[in-house]
C-alpha cells in the first residue's frame, strides 16, 4: 500500500525555529568564497585580456624582402601599420602595391618562413555582449 507524503511541519514557536535552522559550517563558506573568487577573476580577465585573431601563412624571404602567400579573404583584413611577425622578428606593413602588402625589410636568410599578422584583438567579455563577431 503506497504511503502518503507527509504534510509539511509547521513551526508554532520561536523555540521550534531554532531546532529547524542549521548553522553553516566554515567549509561551506570557504567553498562559496573560492567560487566567488573564481567568478570575479574570470570577469576581470575577460574584461582586460585580449585574444588575437591572426592571419597565418608562408613567407618567402629574398634579400630581406618578404613575399607573403595568403588567401584573398585574408588579404582584405590587412591594413597599413599592422605588425607582421616572422621568425621572432616583427615589422610593419608600410604600403600596398597591386593589392599585395609591402613590409619593412627583415634581417633573415633567404628561404621560406611562417608568418603571423594580428588583424584584430577581441576581449573575451565582448563575446557575452555579441560584439566579438
């Protein structure tokens, strides 16, 4: 035979209230404090940190001049003044000739290298507001 759920108990006096209340332990407060610290730390980081969005590819260096290979959709993201990083050296895009970027000369041996150009920096908090798109 199924049993009926018991009716909620009512408190008739302040003394009965003391019996029903439980004291929160220190470990509960410590856990709550750690969780709050992590949440605040995350929001501080997400507000002030910047995540770079980069264009990467292969660069051919000849006599210090870099010739970059990239997709057409990446080329439209570039602008004068953006930094190009190749093998630990950083130079700037100084102009465009026939749609291709002209970069300050590098002090590297002739050959193929990987390059990286930061085209945009996004704050993680912007993803919450929808501005990171």
